C-alpha cells in the first residue's frame, strides 16, 4: 500500500480493524495538476467530463 505525491511514492501506515482497513494518512496534501497542451478543445472536453462525472461528489468537500 502506498501513496503517490508530487515527491514520488511512499508507504502508508495501515492496520486491519475488524472487517475494515484503517489508513493512517497524517496530514493530507492536495495538489493541482497543470496541463500544457496544443489542443484548443481539451479544456472544454475535460471540464464537461468533470461536470458529468465528479462535480456533484466534489462540491460537498469544498
């Protein structure tokens, strides 16, 4: 079990608890992904996909 960050990969502490898995994540760090492209329509397509697939789930987190 590991996480991927802007610094690479590292192990995550974890332990089984009853029928579940407990992850000890410490402080969560959020990052941004910056895209550089020559495709003028990519942003529009990605934004549409985001709205359709993820926006409703992300909104309560903000």
